[in-house]
C-alpha cells in the first residue's frame, strides 16, 4: 500500500471515530451526580438534595376565616392635640416655669411676661370704674327726680344710657386683661391651654415675646392617632369602626378604631389612606412608624400556613409545594398575613405540604430568582 493510500485510510478512521463519539454524547446519559444518584429533572429536587438543604415543611391547614391583616402606620396627633401658646401682647419674658418635654396640665403657668399694653388697659379699667360710679349715682338721682316730675323722663333715659356705657367700658377692659392673664401692673402669665407635654420652648428669660410668635407648643400625647396604609386587597374590608391594635414588646398593646377611610387608591403605593384614633398609648410618640393589626375577621375558604413559607417571585406571592418527586414553585393569593401565620385563598389546598425553610436556596436551585 502506497503512502497516499495510508493517509486516506487514517483520515477515514478518524472521521468514523469522531462520528461515533458524537452519537454517544447525544444518546448516552451523562454521569450521575452525587455519587451515582439520578440527575435532577427540571424544577425537581432529589431526596438527597432535599436532605442536604435541610428543608423543613409544614402542612397547610384548612381555614374558614382570616384576620384582616397587618398594615404599616405612622403615629400622629389629632388636629386639636397640638396647640401653640402665644402672647396676646408684645413684651419681655421675665421667668420661665417649664422646660421642653415636661408634662403639664391645663391652666398650668408656663412663663411670666412683662408688657406695656396691660398697663394701658389697667389704667383704662380704673378710669372706666370711676366713670361707672359717677354714672351710677347720676342715674339714680335723675331717675328719682323723673319719678317726682321735677325733670323730664328723657333726662332719666340719658342717665341710664350713660350708666350702661360705663358698665360696658369696665367689662371690656376686664375681659381683655382676663384673656391675657394680665393685671394693671403690666405682668401677664402664659398658661397651658391643654394638658400634655411641652413639645417646644422658643423663648428664653429676658428675650422678646411677640404676638405673632409661639413661645411654647403643647402636645396632648394621650390623644394619638394612626395614619394607616390599607393595601388594595383590603379596600372593601376596612371601614370606620374597624378595631386597630399596635403591639409593643414589654407593654400592653395600644388599641383603637378606624375613624376615616380614604375614597381613592394612591397610584404609586396602590393603597388607601385611613385614620384611626387610639384609646391610650403611653409607649408611642408622634412620628413613630409601627405595624397596625386590623381587627375583625373576613370569611374565606382557603388554607393557613406559616408566614415563613411565603416568598416573592416577580410581583407575585408564591410558595414551594412538596410533591412526590420534589418541590414546585406555585403562585398564591394571600388573604391575610398576621404575625407568624398567613391565610391563602388561591393556589394552595389544605393538606398540601409547603417548604418553611431554605426558601432562598430553593429559589436559586429551581429558578425562582
């Protein structure tokens, strides 16, 4: 056999070997992973893989009702629970009796102010009182003379009108001084209009006090409210009168009721706004973010599972349901999620078993990410 024939034969053998290897790679199964186990089918886990991941499961229990749920909320004050204390006249702060954060009762003195206008009203009151005495005496004499026919009745009417005018002047000046908690010496006292805590002190001893400024702000912390964000799925279930509860560690929960529900859903948050009034909440402060539990129940036909079994895939809630040959990702509809449990109304049946741990690993392995 010549050299050309040998080269041609070698080439033919190489092509035949390559074709055989390609056919084997397509038809023969790949080597078994994990020491001889069968390869994992798409979306499935083998028993050994489940054991390695340490996946805990729970059986879905039948549910006929569900709490409305837990919603985000912010503690706020009602409109009349935050009051600015202003001075009726411009003056100088002589003495401060309270500090910021101090608890006060209605009518408690907050500061002493010296002003010029109370002196003027005090003098006007003194003049009006003197005129009142004269007018009272004149009205008495003129009235007696009119009865005896000595003077005309019109004179008696004029005297009574002058008396009435003097009485009005006295009452007006007294009322102005009383409203300012002032006396004729020029001193006036600022008092707390409501009970609560001093939220701000905007003046110091010796500093000016103006009629357009608020030296003190008092907050009634015993009258708190909640600004609630009601999710779209609860839009028809929450109404005025719905019980509300805020649970706090180490103290009794704060309770109250919804007093108003908004009429439209915010397109950005997909939630309704609502307001609730709390009965008493000494552990809460205005501006604090909390989780509010909406009381009451709604009738449902579904399954109850641990909240730890829930996950999010895209924009859907989902769970991993255990079957005979592994876990499958399944979207579900949540009726309520309160504390450590959740109620499902679609996507899961009572008696089915769901994964309650290693959720992130399941999402990675089964393509849920």
